[in-house]
C-alpha cells in the first residue's frame, strides 16, 4: 500500500515536469522589437530672391528699376528667378547710361517697344562669368524678349563683351552672381535691331581744335618785353615836320618883332 502511494506520487511528478517542459518548448518565441526608420527631413525651400531690393541697394540703377516697374517687367523677372529651374541673368545699365542716351530717344517708343527693350536686358537662364566663354562660340543668344531679340557675346581674356546690333558694351562688374540669379552691370543701354533697325548712326568724329591767330593790333612778345607798343612812338617824318614848324614859327615871331622896333 505504501509502495502504491509512492508510485502514484512519482508518476504525478514526472507527468507535471513533462507538461512544463513541453509548454516551454511549444510556446512561440517573443517578438523582436523593430526600430522605426527615421523619416528624412524635407529639403529647405530655396531662398526667395527680391530683385527690387537688390537693384535698389546697388548701382545706382534707379532709372532701370523705374522702367522695370512701369512696364511690369519686374514681375516677369521675379517669376523667372524664383519659379523656374533655369534662373535668370540680367544686364543692368547705370543711371549715367540713360542720361548719355541722346539718339535714339526712348521717349518715342511705344509701350510694347519699351517693354521689349527692358526684356532684352535679360537671358532666361543663370550664367556665371565663366559660362560666357562658351556662349561666345554659339552665335546669337535669345533674350527674354524672344524672337529676333538676340545678343552676341565675346569673351576677351575674361572680359565679356556684348553686341546688340546698335550698341556695343562690356560687363563692368558682377552685382550678384548666386544661382539662380546673376546680375551684371554694363556700361551702355542695350538697343536691339528689332526696334531701331540696322541704320546705325555713325559715331561723330571729334571736332578739331580752333586755330586761334593773334590779333593784328595785339602787341608782339618783343614789344611787351621792350615796353610800350611800337605804334605809340612817333615816326621820323612826323618828328621832322614838328621841328620845321617850330623853326618857322620862331622866324615869323622874329620878323614881327623887328617891324615893331622900327616903327
């Protein structure tokens, strides 16, 4: 009886251990914690370029800026600078360039012609100074005015020259050159052939200096050094006449005195 009780206890213990062992082997492994992949930060938006501000603090480019605003071309330039991948290149004449523009006069242009002339001062792409060397081999380059409004470029040892047909000038300095906007100062207003034609007025030759001859009655250097002019001195014939007149007057007075003594 004691043996049977011990046997039942041992069997129960073995059954319990086998159940625990099976439960441990049959239970699924604990899930591995997944590390979340970080979301990349969005690229910063390109900085807005304010062309009005750039031109107002540089220069002076007030005349060109006034034309930009009066023709509404400033909106076209701003859109090209900030809303396109190509960017923009602008050639800006100083105020003195407009003051020296006598012929032809911009005041005689229509509103559309004036707008095209201002658009003619920009290229629809960003160009650094080093890029103009390649442009010089590509022939006429179309400006933002489009159509026949083209410019020819020449790179002469790093100096960029522009030929618009009517005016020839060069890039004097870089006002702003950071992609997508390049602004370069030029020495002259760019005048397109599409507006002014090909009848370019010749450059007037400088007038010769007037040949000023000395006045006939002006004293010579010798007379200045010697004192009074020669014409102020009496001539020899005039001196002789005065001497003879003095002698005759003395003779007449002597004769008259003799008559008085006799009578």
